[in-house]
């Protein structure tokens, strides 16, 4: 019984590490997804600008 505080402390530490790990992973995943959507938007806007320039030079 005198070692119950050690068990509780280790359990709380493990839960805290798990929560921090999940939060860090979700932040990384969200940043990656946001960067991916921005790059696809940039690519589509660059493509449409190039198409506009081609149309203007042709006629």
C-alpha cells in the first residue's frame, strides 16, 4: 500500500505523455493537410493564369 502513490504518479505520467503525443500528431497532420491544400490551390491558380496568358497571346 505505501507504493500506491508511485503507481498513480506513473499512470498519470503515462496518460499525460499519451495526450501530448496525440495533440502533437494532430497538429502535425493538420499543418500537412493545410499545406497540401494551399499547394494545390497555388498550382490551380498558376495553371489558370498560364491559360489566360496563352489565350491573350493567341488572339
